């Protein structure tokens, strides 16, 4: 089917004018046939690849820089968030049980979680194993609830308990499930982590921790 020389709309058979733009097709034919070559827009000259302007050096190294950045990011060890948390008012001491230890098991609990209450016995067992250890400590953090509920659970757990009252640590960890266990080196490197309630021996084995 023929097309309009002006707007390229489809034309009915033997139509003299375009039904869309109203252009006279015979007049357009005459104008195109009589237009001099010099008046037509010049075709874009093709330039061989060898004659084109070379890319700046800094553009050439961008892909390599991106790959190097990605490799460094993948190889760097993960860091455990550094957040200062208040102690529960029921804590008998202000001394962190991970102080001067080579590594620390950090467990994050929430009062609304039934598995977290099941893990209280595991916490007591781990405390017994790490009480006299010079290598491994235990840090208990309770969060993701109201301060009253956090204090109530801290009292139930006993010992030194930290409260994530403003959920700052929870947001930085970005782990929705509780209880969640972490093995952190003295320098703050996150060595391993696991979720769920398990026995003390299972927690130590899966985290690769030795008292």
C-alpha cells in the first residue's frame, strides 16, 4: 500500500491527498523531482575506525577499575556493626563478657520470639563453657521490641545483657530472623553466623568456635 510522502501514513488506492496531513501527493512528487542535489542534506560521511578520535586514557581504564573494585569488595572480610548499646538495669555487672577475648559469640534475641525463649537454656550452657575461657566470650543482645519487654526478657536471661532499644544494631545487621548467632573476632571481623535455636554444642560447631 502506498505511503504519504510527507507523514508516511498509508494512502488509499489512487488517493491524491493524504487523509492524515492533507498533503498533495502529486505536488510533493513534483517538488522532489525538481529539487537540486545541492539542496538536499548531505549524507553523513563514513569515517574509518583508524581515523576516529581515540578515547581518553581515563575512559579506557574504567572497566579495569570497576573489576578491581569488585574483587577487593568480595575479598574483604565482613565487619560486625560497631554500635554502643545500653546495659539492662538487671545486669549484675557492666563488664562485657567478651572483654579481652580472641573471639565473641553474639546472640540477638527478641521477646516476641518463642524460639528465643527456648534459647535461654543454650545461653546458660554457653556461659558455663566460656566463663573461664581466655579465647571465647558471649554477648547477649535483646531487641526488636518495647523497652519494657526487653527488660523483662533480660531479667529472665540473667547475667550481662545489652538492649537494642532503638533497633540500631538490628537495622545494621539486616537479619530478620531471630535468634541469630554470630562469631566475631576481637578486631570486629564477622567470622561466621547461623540462625535458629540449637544446643550449645551445635552452636559452637556450626560457628567454628572453641572455648
